[in-house]
């Protein structure tokens, strides 16, 4: 896949789209580092990608809680599952495993998962947020006026 943000990945909510642009840039840098084959660069790029993933997922989860997004539990579960996979990959990298053993994961599986997640999970969230923004303020679902179980 292309590591860059494309029109088909837009979810229609600017804050999320901007974060996805930065996320895919970090993915592209990690893939590039992997191709270069230098261990320190790979390590640095993966650490940066990991930080950005954690930050971005938290950002989306905060938005989902604040706006009482109905699919928030399922969406967060998808983030958590992905992070488990990503952290395993980071462990393998830290342990000095052969580059070939995780090049498929970093070069293909991770970028493909992110793209898939954006289209399947983030796009409906983007539509929900955009529709919510079009409603008059008092009628928008909000965590402030509607208690819900966490
Ligand atoms: Fe997401
Ligand atoms: Fe996202």
C-alpha cells in the first residue's frame, strides 16, 4: 500500500483527518527505516510510531467518550487489539530479532491494518462527529449531560 494519506482515507472530520495524516507519515518513516536496514533508525522510527499510535488512539477515545459515540466500546477494543500486536512487534525489534522476521508485519500488516481501521471504524466515527456538529448545540449528545457506564 501507499504509506501516505489519500482521499479515500478521509473521514470527513478535520481533527481526525489531520491526525491520520501525521500517523501515516510516521508509518511511512518506519517502513522507510526498515528498508534502510539500520537498527538504530528502525528502533527510533518504531518508538516514534508507537508514541503516535498511543496518542492518536487516546485522542479518538476521548472524543468518543465526550460525544457519547454509540460504538465507542467496540472501537476502543479494536485499538487495544492492534496495540497488543504492535507492542509484540516492538518487543521483537528490541530483542534484536532478525529483520526479516518482522519486516512483513511492519511493511505490510501494520500499514494495512491502519488503513482498514480508518475505513471501517474511523470513517463511521467521522460521519457521526460531522453530523453531530451540524446539530444545534443543545441537542448534541454529550457526556456532560448524559451519564453513561464507562
Ligand atoms: Fe480508531
Ligand atoms: Fe484513527
